[in-house]
DNA sequence: TTGTACGCGTTATCAT
DNA sequence: ATGATAACGCGTACAA
C-alpha cells in the first residue's frame, strides 16, 4: 500500500508579503485588494497574477487577530441525535452561504466536557455560539456574552442569560398529542418522560398533565415514568408499565429514542399497535411513516429552527453596537396522525402476559 | 421578552501581557507557565492568581500563528446522513479527548461548495482533514497535503493522492448480502444501486455482480437500477421494477435512504415483506430491528471507522517529520439476518398490480 | 530560571 | 489610491 509521494518538500504557505513583493506593490495595497476595496486596475491585475502564481491563500487567523472575526460558529450539543444532527446539517448549509463554518462539539452530558468545550470555543475565539441549553454551562457562557459573543440557545433553556433563544411549543405540542389520545376515548394514558433536569423534559411532561387536567382525567402516577431520553431505559420502563394491574391503553413517548425503546418491548411482547396500545411519539423520522400502520408523531420544524438561529446570529453579528434586548422565538410543531392511534372502545385486546 | 442585561461594557479579553503585568513577571515567564514548563513556584502562584482574577483565556489563533497548530480538524461530507452524522459524533467525541474539535462542512454535492469548503479549511489552517472522497476536491486537497496537512479519506475514495484512507469492504459485504438472497433460492434479485460516480456506489454494485457470477446466475439488466442514493428516486425505481413482466422476488438496496424509498412503495402496493419480496439493506438503523419481521441489513462499523481515522491522524500529527507512506485500512461489515428475507420456493405470492 | 526583543501574517493608520 | 509602519497576542530565541 505504498505510494510514491513525489511531492516537493512541504513548503510554508506564501504570505501577503510574498504577494506584495511579486506584484511589486505595497502590503497595504494587497490587503485592501483582498478586502474588496478599490485598487488601481493595473495593480489589481499584478496582484491577481501574483496570487495565482504563488497559490496564495489568506491566513484567516492572522486576520482574526486584528478583526476579532473568525467566521467560526461554535455549536455544542449533548450528542448528534436525529434532531441535533438535523439542526447541524441545516445550520451548516446556511452558514456556508454566508461564508462561515460550524465547529461541532458533543459533550455527552459530561459536565467537564461542557466546560472544556466552551473553553475551546473561547480560546479559539468563535464569533458566535449555538447550543442546547445546559445548566453547567451558565458561567462560561456568561463570560462569552460579556466579551460580546452572540449566543443563541435552542431546544433547552438556560435561564438568566441575556441571549437569544429558539424553542418549540413543547408544552402545547405534548398537550395536543396527549389530548388526541384522550379525545379518542383513552383514559389510561402513560407517558415516557424525558429527563426532568431538562427544560424540554419538563415542558413536555407539563403538556401531558395539562391535557389530562383540561379533560378532568385523574392523574395516575404509575403511568408517569422518567426514562432519561434513552432507548434502554424506555424499554425497561415499558416492561414495568405493562406489568401494572391496569396497564395503559395508550402511550406518549417524549422523544424518538424512547419511542424506539417502547416499540422494542411491544414487539417482544407481541402486542399490536394500535389494537392493544395506541402510541404517539414526540419527534418524527421517515420510517415512522412505514412502520406498520404508521406512528403518529409530533414533528419539530427543524429547518425553521435553523433558519431562525441564523437570522438571530446574523442580526447580532451585523449590528455589534446595537445592544438590542434579547429575544425568544417559539415555533409551533405539527402533529401527524397515522395509524398508531385508534379509538378506545373499552373492548380491550390482550395486554401484558 | 426584554431582559435587563446589566452586564458591564463588553471588554476586550485580557492578554498574556495583562497577566504578566498583574502577576509582576515577564511575558515569557507566563508563556512558559502556560505551556507547562517549569516556573519558580512563587511566580507560578502569582501567575495563577492573575489568571483567575482577570479571567484570562489564551488566544489560540495567536498561538497558532507561531506553531501552525490550531487543534481544529476539518470535516467535509456531502450531507449529515445517518452514516456521516454517526461518524462525526464518534470523531467529535474522540477528538475532544485529545483537545481538538471538528469543523463541519456539508457540501451538498455542489462542486462549488466543495471548493469553498476546502478554501475555508485552508484559510483557517485546519491542521488535519477528514473527508468523504469527492472527485472535485482533488486539486485543493493536493494543495493541503503539500503544505503538510494530514488528510484521511473515508467512505469514498479519491484516487491519486498520497493520503491515508479508511474504507469498508463494500464489495465483499454486498456480495454476501446478495449471495444470501441467491442461496435461499432467489434468482430474480434486483438492486437499487447508488450513484456510479461514487466509489461506494460502484463497489457495492460490483459485489452484486460478483455474487451472481459466482453462482452462474445470469444478469438481468432490468433488475439493475441506479437511484442516486435518494429516497424519491428509489421509490420511482421500485415502481418500474414491480411493473416488469417478471418482477424481482428479492431486492438489495445499496443504502439506507433507498431502502426507505423501496419500503415506501412496498407499503403503497400493499406487498408483504418477505412473502412477496425479500429485501436486504446496506446500512442499518435501530428501527430496522422493529420493522415487521425486521430488515436484514449490512452494518458498517461506524465507531471503528472513526477510531481508525483518529489513529491515523494522531500518528501523522505526532510524527510530522516521518514521511511514512500512506496507508489504507479496509474494515469488514457485518450482515444481520432478520425477517425480511425468506427462502424462495417458486410459489409466488401476488406481485405488482 | 528569568526578562527582553523579535517574528509570525494580517489589518489599520497615517502621511503622501 | 498608495506605501510605510505600528499594532494584534503569542512563542521563542537569546542574553542575563
């Protein structure tokens, strides 16, 4: 597996000084040319000739030392889940169009990694930051904000910071999802809730309680289980739910992973959706359309979230002086009705063994 | 939605000079302290005190100007598909552990974006590059290599470059997948092939032909359709396949998206998997385990790919002088047998209407 | 071990 | 519009 490299000795990249020398003009003139200012046409040609000949590429760091503008957007999330990777893809795409790129950091819910990530962003002078709100991040984010770095929080909140925010109507969407189950006759509706330390985890669960309260359906605490967003924990939780004396007839899963965990156990128990159990998922994926009769799901407006984030960032970046108050945008979610929910008539099918 | 900012005027971050002044020592001493060299213990305390008091954070760019080491890894892929986002997540995680971060660029198969992305990497002096091989990238990547930037290609090849590579045994895995279908009695096996401009697209299709040839099954050109990796094109292609006079009894889909497209039409036509059609997917996702009787799938060793990439990069980064010849690692894929494939006995069920 | 001074590649500020 | 030159923040010789 050997290849002849044949390459010339690796050479230090040419600098603006080299360009100026070859073009026979002053450094400042080259700099002005590079930054799109007017240059005498004769000089322009000389400079372009020199750049092409040398293969010159500007050193963005050296420029950043003066301008404090790196064109790099920090992006920090716990993991690249379906949802976050969708956001990242859209964000990356849109940033590309405005000459920026996204520096991606996954902290895996490890507090030390959160700190290290933000330190990395700070030392590398990202000129803006997009992140999923994380309590441990508060201090360091505050530091960035004070140095004038625009920050946008999305998905989870991180209260007490003067930054922009983009959320979805978690509570309203959850309310509608659970409300749908109640409205088609279910009274025994369980919820696989996300981690309650998270804003979204709490909001979605609030939506569940709201829907019950609005219809005066009593809360059964056995039906409320926190599964920490994870597939395996949801799987275990489902087993406990189905072992109840009165197992639920409907289920609301607060994210994609937990839906998968639930479906896994449902398959293991050979239960039928929606005959034995109706199910609604928060978060949608293409395969939910195809899974048996389809999984009813709440869809988050991923692209719109990314677009909103971009708008907020560019707004701050282009008006660095205007200390406009921070804004919060909250977007609606759709709920797509598919075959995983059916009217409950009381004529139960089989339940857990 | 107004918040009192109450923050002090945004201030330029403190520099090493400030630290030196407050600590009452020379700049050089602070620099040496920062880089872990020995400093008189008294001075060390003063410096640490000053750093804490000022909230000093090193400017990595200024340092990079001297060292040419930014700690940023360029990462370029066409899109953040299931596969690529998995790679990115693992890579990001592993890079975190060695104090680096990943700058993510999606080019959307747009040649100009490929160029711009590589230019961005070059101007920002990423000190290594990981990318899905892309023909349009050849020249610019060559430029990076000549300046001594370690590059690792994965997924698709980009021939003629002296760089490291990590691939999977696309051909062998496809061969086994199709071979399995043939071995359980199918002779009418169709393939939804990826774009043939791509290395993986060609290799996986070669595996298909190989499996046929090894068993002396004649090729039916009608059964070979290129669907450009996309769900919608796969959906349309499936419609044509099922309209054939002799529709296939088994199907090999060369990636996840095309499998979804195929399943979509299968659902639309109310066909049964595997009764009417056996199906194997290249690429696996959790829901494939749960879809009806399960989808038989080829799984790529995502974490192992990321680990190999990391190893290659660190190896180059830590031995910048040793001009070791470039290496290619090719990893095996597993094939997970699930319920979407069944022995073909000739007793056909219904086919397309 | 410490302090000084220079250089890294670029932008910005002057005169011109 | 251009050219010369002073920063920018840090690393690193070199002299002390």
